[in-house]
C-alpha cells in the first residue's frame, strides 16, 4: 500500500503530470525539461527526484547530463502511464511541446546531449 500511496502522491502535481506527458515519447535530458516547462533547473530536479523515489522514472548519466525516461518495468506502471497520458489533453501541454521543439531546433536537434530517444525502437 505504501508504494501505491507514493506513486499517486507523486502524480498529484501538475508539473509532474506535464513531465510524464513529455516523457511519453522517450527519454529527455533535464535541459530539455527545463526548456519545455520554462522552469528553473532546481525546480525540475526536485520534481524528478520525487518521481524517481516513487519509481515513476529511471535516470542515467551521460557526462554531466542527466537523462530521464518513464519506468515502464511492470504492467502496473505501463497501464498507469497509458491512463495518465490519455487523460491529459494535448492542448494542456502544447506550449511545453512547442518550447521543447524550439529548444532542440536551436541546438541542432541535440539540446545538450542526444535527441529524444524513442523507447519503441
């Protein structure tokens, strides 16, 4: 029961839901999320830490860059993410996606270290 409380508490924040929506297409660097959400890096890192603690995201370091992706390691999380992203209206995150695309274009598609990685490949 504690795991469920942790997961749903982590998802009870609008910023974290926006992060889930952005990560639905694959891995992103923290710099991508900072640009997309138009928030300071410490604030984004705070939310990612809460999400990681709840088991919602996995991270990996590449040099000085931290990359995050949804943790779809079990059926519960996969179904949860499908339900969450399905219920978030695309219009609510359209500006986030526009900022992300502009940031990546300004960096020649890399926005720091690597492009968005499609997890379905």
